[in-house]
């Protein structure tokens, strides 16, 4: 994902990490925040290190997915890269790309279901070759 961010980086690019598990004990059902180097860790820190300027982190229970969708809709016509296979259960993206690795020994249980929903499946080993085929034009992601 970070290679996508580096390739498409602009002030308008929105990157989001979504998890359906609540890690912060102070959060009861939903949390959504803009990340900065001082608060980011894991995936969002990698997004920032890749050059993303608009990085968001959301954690929620499944019943609160609609709140995140409302927040995302504020960014219509801007390119959004979201790292969350789980969110695909609730949102139909313009393009849903799954990365599959032949070398991976641990696959998430939902991977097979998510692979069926993907517009495109690429290997972690080969995905850098296809990045130039993606474009964001007229408010839409296109793979040419």
C-alpha cells in the first residue's frame, strides 16, 4: 500500500486505516482521528512515512460502520486509499484490490471471502508492476 501512496501522493490523497476491533480502552463503540507522526503507529505510521498528508485511523464495532461512511463521504471527489478488507463487507468501493502472497503462511480467516469480492487480485511480489495502470480521474479510480 505504501508504494501506492508514494506513487499517487498529493495534498488531496486521503488514506484511512480501519479496524473492527477497539484497542483504546477509553473508546466504547467508535473512534475516528486524524493521525500525526506523534500519535501514529503501525499501518498509519507507514502511511505517513510514505508521504501521505491526510491519514486517518478508525476503530469501531461492526454496528458503527455507517458513521465512518458518513465521514468518508465528506471527501467525495478526492482519492481515497483505505486499508481494510473488513470494511468491504459494508462499502462498495470503486476498486477493491486484494494482495495475496504465495509466501504467506498466515492468512486471515476472511481472506477467501474477500478475494471473491475483489475487482483485482495481485501478489505482494508483483503489485509494484501494476501501480502505473491506476489513475484517479474525474473523482473515480480507474484501472487501465
